[in-house]
């Protein structure tokens, strides 16, 4: 997995935190004493959970040292641990009332096994709460993929990003096998962006990373510019000069 850059990711912290707030608000707050935030990143989602469950022990977990360092500086009053959710989940002996993951598991393979492992971390009647970007519905991923696979770039970008997300029907079937009390929903966020460049900056913190890390020097800037050109073609500018940046996200909660 490519290295995360906390500073780049933080540029749109407010917008990235909105789904965490909505997901946390969907969880029943009664009898919650312990919470694990899987893929806590810069700690913004962990802070949301602490506000939602002020009397609970809330632990943020991530596998990126850069993200964890930023989280510790941003929220020194909170607790953070290093955890690779793709490898370490099965070795955790502790159990939690809430296992939470906001915009993380799309980077981890084998969601059938992963979701089962996350459910096993719960106490009885505990809640798993997950949010996943709907990448197959998002035009920016198609734009980036199209540029990367063009004749100009394909020989310089031999490794394409792998998308691990499943269909909504597959998630429904997985959850129905693990819980008789679950729900799924989708929210499309209409973010207001000041420019096309800002949309590319957003993706430099996430979806562009696997490609930019294969490039160096002027190639990085040129690839970004090519993505920017295609972004300008797709997103119209509104009357006030702003751009509507639609971002669909899938949510689900399941009670053990």
C-alpha cells in the first residue's frame, strides 16, 4: 500500500469528517464503553467518536506512522495505536462495544473475511459501523484511470490501483450472514470546491497516490496536469464560480 501523507490528507479535513459524523450519529449511544476506530488517519474520526461517546474509552488505530504522528499532535488527549487492519485484526484479543471504520476498508482486500473479522471484535450486542467511498460511481476514479491507461502514460505506470470494494448486493449478503440487525444506506455529499485544481488536490491525498508514487520529477507534475485537464472537461463551473463536487458514500451498521 502506498505511503500516506497526513499534511496532504488534512487539506480537506472538514469535508472528509462529515461522513464520520453521520456514521457516528447513526449508532445507538446506550451502554457504549469501548470504541475502536479502524483506519483513524489524522484522528478526526476518533475525535468525532469521543464527542459522540464521551464516557467511553475511544482508541484510534492506523498503520501509517505519518497519520498517527499527526493524530497524536492534533488530539493529544486521545489514545492511538498502530494497527494494520488487513493483517492484525485476527490477533486482537480485546472486544469493543463499537468497531468503527470511516473511509478505510476500500484499501484492504477480501472484504468478506475482513467484515467477519471486524464483527468478531465486538461484544455481544455491539455495533459495527462502516463507511466506504462509492468508487465505481465516482467520475474522478474513471478520469484518473483513463489518463493512467492512455498511450502517453501506460508504460510509465505499470501498476494500476486495485479496487477492493464489492457491490451493494455483496455487502448485503455478507451482513445478512453475520447479523439479523443491520442497515445500509448511501449518501451523496455535494461539496463546494473553489477550483478544478482543488479537486485534484483532494485526490493527491487519496486516489492519485498509487500513481504519483510511481513517477518522479517533472512526470508527476505533468500527470497531475493531464488529470486536471480531464477534470476541467467534466465538472462545470457554477454561476458563483464554484464547482459542485459530488461524492457518493456507502454506509452500513450491523449489530452482533
